[in-house]
C-alpha cells in the first residue's frame, strides 16, 4: 500500500506536507532543498497585478485612445470599451474558477486549458495563444517605434534635421528601429523574468505619474491650435489645423457620435470593426499574470486576486481618459495625431517617458509570457522534435531557448511595419483563446466531475456560455477572414494532435463528458422495448491467450454490426488466498491489445476458481442496462498447437500504446500452448460452458482455424494463398442429424443472419454468399423441390442475397446409423463422409458457417461430442459453428 498517497503528489498537494515534485516529472526533493531550487518568487502584486496593468495599458493607452474617441465618438467608444471589458470579465471569471480548482504550473493559460480539456484542445489552443502573444509583442514594439519617431523622426517633407528630429523615416527604417528595440527586450528576457518583475513596479509608477499629468493638464493648459501635416503617397500632402479647447460643452457634444474616416497611417477607411480591433488590443493583457504562473508563489490565490484588481483599475482609467479627450479635444486633433496626449500635456516629456515605459514593458511581458507557453508546450512533448529544444533551461530555470524561438517569430511580425495592420490578427487570436478558456470552464461544469470544486464561486453556466458566444461573434465582426482562418488552423492542429500526441496523464474532459452522456443514454435504453427488427449481435468472446486468438478477435469485430463486443478472460485463482486482486493491473495490457488490433471492443476480466464459473460470471454481469451480451463466442477445443500471432503482424513489432510498451505487452501474455503445456480446460468443462450459455438464453459460436486468416491489412484474398477467396459458405442444415430437414428453425435462421451481418462488414462486402441445401434427391419423393422453393421464398422475404447450391447427400446420409439420439454414437464413416462433402464444396471459401448441434446433457458424452465436431470440421479452414436460441429475423416493416 505504499502508493496510497501518490495521487496527492501529482496534484501538488505535497505543498502542505513539505515535499516538492514537478508535476511534469522529476524526483522529489526535501523541504530544505526546495527554497534553493524553487523559482517561484512572485506574489499577487508583482507577479499578476503589475504585469496585467502594464499589458493592458501598453501602447493603446497613450497612442490609440485619441484614435478610438476620434473615429468612434464618445458613445461608440464607451460601447466598445464596455463590450471589450464585458468579454474579458466573463473570461476572467472562468480563469479564476479554473486557477482555483488546483495547482497551476508554468505555462499559464496553456496549462489551464490543456489540463482541463486534454492535450488535443490544450496543445492546439496553446499554440494559437502563443502566436497571439507573439503578434501582440510585435504590436507593442511597433507602437514604441511609432512613439519614438513622433519625437525623433525627421519630417517626411524635409530633408534637413530639425532639433531632435534626426532619425530618418521609412518602411525599412521602421523595421530596423523595431529590431533594435526587440533586441533590447531579448536581452532583458534572457536575464530572467524576475528582473523584469522587479523593474515593472517602477515602470508602473512612471506610467501612473504620466496619467496623473494627463488628467490635471486641462486644469492648467489654455486652449490652443496646432498645425499637423500628413503625406499620403509620394507627393500628396495634407495639412489640418485642429484645436485643443479645454473643457467645453460644445466639444463634448460634437464628439458624442461616430465619424469614421481615413486612417492617416494605413490610408484605409475606418469602421466600427477596425477601430474595435485596435482598441481591443488593450484588453489582451488579462492573462499576463496567468502566464507568469511558473514564477508565482501561490498561483491559485494570486491569479484571481491580481487579475480582478488590475482589470478594475484599467477600466476606470480608460473611462476617465475617454471622457477627458471627448470634452477637451477637437475631433480633427484626435483623428490626425496618435500622440495627442503629448500635445495636450502640461509637461510632454513626462508623457513621452510613460509611453516608452508602458510600450517596452508590455513588449517584454508578451515575450516572457509567450516563451513560458512555448516552454510548457515543449515540456509536454506535444509537437515532437521541432519544439524539443525549447524545453532547455538555464541553471536558474529561465527557458532561454524558448525566448530565442519567440524573438525570431516576433522579428517576422515586425515586417508588417504598422501597428494597425496586425492589430486585427492579434485580437482574433486572443478572442479565440478567451473563448477556449470559457469552454474549458463550461466543459468542467457539464462533466459534473466531483473534483471540480473551485474556491472562486462567482460564475455560472450563463456567464460561460455568454463569454463563448461573445468572443466568437466579435471575432467575425472584426474580421471574418482572419476568424475563419484561425478556426481552420485550430481544427487542423487539433486533428494533428489527436492522431500524433502521446497519451497524457492529465485527464481528458472528453472522457468525462462521454461518461456523463453515456450514463444518461444507458438509463434511457430499456431492454423491455427491444424488438427483433432492431436486433444486433452483442458478443462476448472468451480469450485464453491473445497470441493465438488475434485473428478470431478481428473476425468477431466484423460480426458485431455496431453492437456490443467484449473480450472476456478468466484468470484461475481465489481472492481469499491472494494479497491483492491480480486482475486489475492486467486491464492496461488488454486495452493496449485492443488498440493495437484496431478493434472496437471492451475488456472484462474476472478471477474465478474455474473457467466455467468465470464464464458464467461474465455472461451475467458483463455489460450494463440494455447493452448486455446475447452471443458467446469460444475458440475450438482441439489438440492442434496454434501459431503466435504476435510474431506475424508487424503492428506488434514497434511502437507503444497508452503507457504500455511492446516488450511489456508481449511479456505479459504467455507463449502459445505447446506439446508439454498442461490444459487449463477439460472437455467436460468446455461442453458445460456451451450448455450453460444455452440455458442462459445466449447464442453460441465456436471458431476453428481462424489462425489461418491473415492480418486484416493483407486482405481476404491472401488467405492460404488461394485466389478464389471471395465467398462465404453457409450450411444451415444440422449435418449430424440427417433426419432434420427444416431450414427455418431458430438456429438455422440465426446462422443465416450472422452470415448476412458478416457480408455487410466493409472487409467482406464484396464477398458472395453461398447457401448449401442438402437434399435426398434419389428418393422417389419430390418434396425436396417444394422445400427448395419455399427456402428461396424465405430468403427473398428476409432480403438475403445469396446463391443457393443444392447438394445431394443420399450416399452420405445412408452411413448414419440409428435415430438422432444423444446416447447413440454417430458413425465415424458418416462423419468423415460429411467432412469430405464439406471440403469438396467449400474448399475455396474464405469462411464457413456451420450448424452447431445442441450439446449433450450428460457430461459423459462431452468427449464424444467434441470428437464429432472435430471430425466434422477437420482441415476445412476458417469455420464458425453456430447454435442460435434467439429469434433474430423479421419480415415486417
């Protein structure tokens, strides 16, 4: 019982016990060593609140607030602000719920989504969130360069430097300056996030002082006019003369409504959607604190507290600035000058310093956050070799390779040249990530998992649904093309990870949701409402050793026709004398076998003193509700020594599945039976199992020679090297009882139905069905002709397409001695003659369906019964002996 407490370690409850262990792997360390190696140093204020505030202020606060108010007006601007903060507020509720439901590791939003929704959703959305962070970093860098050129850039219409305006302007110069700024960010990020965190508080103080100077400026400055010149194209120059009025009712009235016009930087017409896309970039910083989760002392407490305080503070500041600008600045001034705050400030250099600090800190925060997401993706090994180097860290824990990856991608975004060009992409990516966070929280609630108990309770089903809908709607309002492309990219990544990603131990929300829904539907599946029209095989296949049974397992998988398929296995033993249940550890191996074979089957194992008792247990308790086996399939009882399928199929030569590697899988299942192996099952017990199943109302099938079937990948025509392997032969006559001439009894009809079901399977769809009717043609009675006609009519009513073959077996029937009695031994010559008849007519068939006689009630006749079946089917090839007890055919609608 040494592993009783191990689940606590995985979920980081160890922090209460003084132990430490990385949830992604690694050895435990003592409480004394953890302070040295633990990189978690930041609290809610420095690790969450300050980075979030600076990210949300960023470049939009100083360089695009006037742009938003100028084009949209105060009312539309406040509407945009409220919509944006409404969306992020709903997302924040989901973030707080998820982050307070367990320990949050490095990777922030990616970690929360992946551990909530599983690797497919988490990896795909995490990568897109990473790309959003990369583009956002590019936006902040370009915005900073724009602010620098407003002060130090040469006048486009003048070739001579004037005062501080010494920097040449142009597209390639913008890319150059942006690259230099990005290089500075790279150096800071390589040093470590804690350096930025310490400096960020000073940056926040500077930004706050800049805001205070902006707010008090209208109380000090008098109205004034400005001359602003813009150059469009090569020779087209436009000069405007806007004014600053101070607090003025007329100015406020004129700025209430929207007036969307041409943007002087991109020379494109603005609209509600384009302006909102630019404005929403100010709201993309709400996860800045969550992305620092790897550096937080207590992420579950710090993330909700710091994020809510930061969002409330920034919303208040934005509302004040919107009111301030709309009351004091002419619309022309707002539209034609991004740096309007510098023009109307009591001390412009203070605002300039604030712009530089806010933009630079937001760029560094985005780069650090993006690198942490990439590092988490690399640690989880979801994308394999391309991201493997990103898992490398320095001795202090800084993921410097991830930082270099991020720097390279941000450098690519800088070639856009203008902030407004990539603002739409950033907004769409962030909205998609926010929708994913809301979806994660919604899925956790829908799954009704008992362990979803967040300490943050201020959320509901409505807030999460509204958050998802709001994000998706605004994505398409902003840019339908970008939104569609991002969703397509998300789906492609999801499919890639679904088929490629290794199995994780995080838990799959899909499994929880499936369980929740399946339970509901199983309760609705009422066995009292079953009808023969909708009958389908529900099979329990008893497997002693998969090494010799894989071909039969695959064949039965074709027979199930969408019904239940269960692999059953009985381990001989008595729990009273064992220290622990030996069956439970075996499930992973059997489930891995199911995955390797590609069959849609469940696994049910039991411990029993005998195989017979174990089979009875499985027949009674396997399944649930209306989904319970109605057919038992057994391998044939004979003295031949089977081949080892694991040595034939290449699928068992490489790879691993669900944590079970191939050597372990092969070592778990014992070698196939050989001459010296003791038999675990005696003839009497085997026949008793058949008898028990029939007593319990189960149909019984015995499969023989199915080891001759090739792996499914090789096709039916490969069987035994014969080119004519495209037929399925059915013998609905009880060949051990020549006197029984009925072809319409329950067992015969069940046999026909099973052959028809096989013919519907994809692999056997092209096989032709042949039905052999044995008749006594030499007798003077011509009644067999009428019986044949009736049988053809029956097949037509049952919609079974098959070729009927008439077989005269007068000579064979004469060899049968005595009446059909269980106590009367059937002639050996008769059995050999029947076997010869079968080989003569069905030697080329891919598989044969034969009538299985009822087993004897006396155990003394068990060996005789098996000997008769052995002689009957000797050297036939793949053969299924079937005894049906269930009516399965219907001629009605």
